[in-house]
C-alpha cells in the first residue's frame, strides 16, 4: 500500500506532475490559436463553452507546437526540465541544440507529446479536484444538494448520495494515476527522443577518453616526481641526522641536496598542476629530461648515502625530447625503488646504453629484506611499463637472484610508427 501511495503521490510523482502542468501551460497559446481557426470554421461564437470544440482547438494547436519546436533552444531546455523534474540521468539526454533533420524531428515529436499529455493532465487537474471535493462533502452539506450546482439527478437517491464521497476520492486517485502514468511514459520516451545521437555519444566518449588519458598522465607525473623526491629527502635527512656530529661536511651536503630536491620538485609540481588547472601552463618549469637532469638526479641520490655507479654509453643530447623525458622518469623510478628497498649505503648499478636502435636502461640493486613482488610493485612500476609501451618499447622489473632486484627497459630511439614496414612477397 505504501509503495502504491509513493508511486502516486511521492516526490518523483509530484515533480513529474509539475512537468506535465508546465507542458499544459506551454500548450495554452497554441490552443488559443487553434480556437481562432476552429471558431470561424464551425460557426461557434464560444469555442471554450463546448468540450468537443476545446478538443478540436487543442488538436489544431499541437501541429503548430511541433513546428515551433524547431527553435534551437527547445532541445536543451526540454532536456534540462526532464533531468530535474522527471528524474532522467543527464548522460542519457542531449543538452545541445538539435542540428540534423533527425534530431529536429525527434525533438518535435517530444515537444508534441509533452504538450499533448501536459494539456490533458492540466485540464483534468483544473476540473476534477473541485468536482471531487463537492462529491466528498455533499452528504454533510445540504445547501449543495439544494443548489444542485448542475449535479446529476442520480444524486437525489440516498444510495448515490452515500457513495458520493467514495466517487470523489476515487476520482482524485484516478487523476493521480493518470498523472503518474503519463509522467512515467514521458520519462521513458525522453532518452530516445531527447538523447544524444550515436555521433554525439562517440564524441562524448572520445572526450572522456582524452580527459582520462590526461588525468592518468598527470597522476603518473606526480607519482614519479613527488614520490621519488620524498624517498630521496627521507634518506638524505636520515643520513644527515646520523652523521651530524661526526661528519658535518657530509651533513651539509645532504641538507643542500634536500634543498635542491625540494626546489626542483616544487617546480615540477607547479608545472603539472598548471596543466591540470589551465590545460596548458606557459611559463612553468619544463619537464626534466635525461640530457639535462641526469647528473643532478645522480648527485641528489648519492647525497643521501646511496652508492650509485652509473655507466652511460649513450649521448643523451642526441635523443629525441620525448624519449629523453620518459627515459629520465624510468631512471628516476628505478633509483626511487632502490632507495626504498636496498640496504643502507648499498651499491646501485645504473647502465644506459644504445644498442641496435634502442635505448636500454638497467638498474640493479641488492634488496634489504623480502624482495618486492611484481604484483605489489605499486603504481610506479605500472607507470614505468606504460611509459615504455607508449614509446613502442618494453619494461620489466623483478628479482634476478636471491638478494638482487633488476629493472630493465628497452625504448626505441625512433618512432615505431615511422619505421619502414617489411613488404611481403609480390
């Protein structure tokens, strides 16, 4: 019983009723225009004094409404009303003006249905409630029976008079049922008639995919830069604290490295957030590259006490800018993992070579404690693999021995899409 009452009189039903009443209000000008046509044709002087002539005027006005629905703002305005009053999700509706012939035709069909159902429900809402109230109070108000008020003669009978309140109540319930039914139908028909076309859905999907790609790239940049900086700063601060009294010079070097690391990371963070805020961040710090920033990365890592032996058999200046930037992030991720998992003052081996048209990056370090699993490597290893894959290369990380962890990445030095394709036999 409560479910039925909620269906007929709940908040959603009331909002949809308001939507129908708005449709009836929008239909009134078209009905007036229709009465101007129906009156002279039928010779009637009072069109609104006859229910058949009112319905005829209503029928003449609806095609006029379909024509005026071609106004560009009709679809976005109707979609907004359906979203807020009929409870239809916004992603199932088109909030842009109708442009093609098919979109305009569906918008005209919707507008006609809205005004048609709205006019009927609005008329019922004006006529039925007063009549129902009279029927409900008729048995207790003798004056109403004496005045008649145009009531049917059957109400002169005692049994009919006793059933009048029941009939009045049922008429109100019937009105609520009609309004709920019409509102539900319009809510069901709204997505097919006001929803986006396949072309619009494809454009929206492409926009979401592009936005997701940008967000993933920014998240990867933040993880790589800030995550490495925090690991390096923690190690450098720990090393400076331990040797503050015994080796003040080393402590000063560690503190200077902390200052340099945080300054560079703030610059990178500002650049990434600038892209996030404005889509483009002119004037912000450029992304670090292997050519310009490898020496500083190694210096800051060593300042924390980590012994890094680097072998660079490649010319970073000759690498394409994109490859140099992504290679820097991969080296940064490898050193960051070494900071987390290698033992104190453990030796880290870094090799950067160019072999067979590919840049190879290898980072090996001993592991102090249980070796991290590939599945539990976190977002950094997955981000590294994504970077390599986008460049047409590969990246792997995992244990190579009992106490050794190895990261290896192979990145083509040329665009994989620009490579000549092998021709098949003629």
